[in-house]
C-alpha cells in the first residue's frame, strides 16, 4: 500500500478556489506590462484550436485575463522574436521557448515509438529536412502539399515527414500563418542556450510537474498530471522532488499538492468578469472544474446538434470567482449573437450583460442580440441590461 505524505496545510474549499483563481490570473491585478507574453509565461502553455467563434482560443486566453488586448498584436506577441514554439503539451499548445529543454522526454518517447498511423515513404524525411535547410521556414503546402486529396487524415508524404520531424524535435513550429503551421529547423529556431541543454526524463518531468502546480496553485495528482498530459506514474516518480507540498482540501476526496508560494499569502484582489474559452486552462479538466466550482463544463462542438445541451461553443461566465452560467455566441456582421444563454442564478444577469458587451466591443461588434435564454423568466432582465 502506498503511503501518502502528511499534509503540510489544510485548506478550505473556498481557499483552494481562490488560490486556483489567482494562480490562473483571474484574481488580483493583472500584469499588463508583461502583456500577452506574460500570460503565456505565467500559464506555461496556451492551447490552440481550429474553432473560431468570437476569436480563436489562443486569443481568448489573454483577453480573459487582461481585458481588451489589441487583437492584431496577439499573434505578434506569441510568435515574434523567437519567444515561443508550438508543441504537444496538454494538446497542441504555444509554449515559452525556455521550456524547450523540458519536453525532451516527450521527443525521445516519440523517437522510440514503434508504430505510427501513417507510413513514411523512403527518403521523404530527408527530403523535407533538406528543403527546410535550403529554403528556410515553410508551411506544409510550401513543402509540397499537406494532403493527397482524400479525407482529412490522408496526409501527403511531405506532411507526414514534417510532422514526424516536429515530434522528434528536429523541426519546430515557429508560428501559425493563416492557421497553417510554419516549420523551421530546431537548430535555427531555438536559441542555443535552450537547444543545447540535455536533461534526463526525470529532470524534465520534475520541472513540468512543478510548473503545472504553480499554474494551478493547488491540484490533485490527476489535475497536475493532466496539465501537460503526463502519466500518473510519471507524476508519482517526481512529485516528492518537485517542490510542491502536500495539502488537504475540504471536500476533496483525493490527496492534493500546492505551490508553496501560493500558500504563503492570502489571495486577495479584484475578480475578473469575463467569458472563458472552453479551452481555457482554468477549466481544462472537467472533474476539477466540478470539484472547485460545482460547474459541469463540456465542449459540445463535436456533439451531434440534437444532443447538445448548451450549444456549439458554450463559453462559461466567470464572475466574482464563480462560474455562473454560459453563452453560445456567434457573429453576424457587427452584431454579437447570444444564440443560447444559460444562467444559474438571477445574480448572473448583470455579469453576463457586462461580459457580452465587453466581448462584443473587443471583436468589433456594436450590438448584442439575445436569441434564447434557458431560464425564460430571466430574458427580459438580460435584454434590458444589454440595452
């Protein structure tokens, strides 16, 4: 039987919630001087996704924390000056470039992988590397085409090769251009101070567990491992040396760990009122979201339309440190359309109106139209608050 460590502190459920909010940048004054880059470094990973409703998710992440950041500057903040790279973390994520050494364990694992879904024709890998050497950063289209003409998974030989090279770490995705990955050689894109660092698997895992614990503030084994998609046994192997401390949280049935700096001061400050991307790291893991906020969150974009409960891209409403409802948004010209609004309490009406108005202004809309409110009796109040 595995012996669990003695908790260094006992936290109430409310204390754990506030620690989590502060760690994720939703409680206290945001660091506006550091801007989008500061948000990325603070979180350690920002998830990418193809869906764009109000904006793409990696734009929504800094917006939720900083407010109406200038949208045209967001991409530059992520991608210019070799500040970041894209790799497989929680999913496809933008990562601070200084974290390159800490994903060596994953690159080695890919190199040792015995089987792949796509066959790699002889010479295709070497051809792609040579083309990048001679022509510089290129998209898959520029490398010879991304697809063979079949279904979406019917990749061309050059696409298979360059994605394999990306996983191995010989090639890096340095930006997205028209949502296409731009590939470059790691030796050219990653500064030598990071490229030349050789870390063991244990050193990588210890660093990523610590980073995840800091970004979450407090979390269970599953919470912290999930942040960078680590296995439970990988977490177990390094948590004792990660610098995180064991804690007991009221109402949590499983052991937890916390960032010691998060325990050193009481979380105080102003709460953000905002709409959250379904891919926001505050609500990545459904079980954690339910445990901390008592809120069931599920992305329904891939659920058949008749079976959706809250809508295609339902965005949770965060206000006062609570998740109070959600809205499934759309855009029609300069109108932000609230296709379906779900409010958990009448107290959510004013925050939802505020969040919708702010989001509309941020994406260049000058009006908001509400199509449906699940609690019909709250519809007049919401429409009035938006007027």
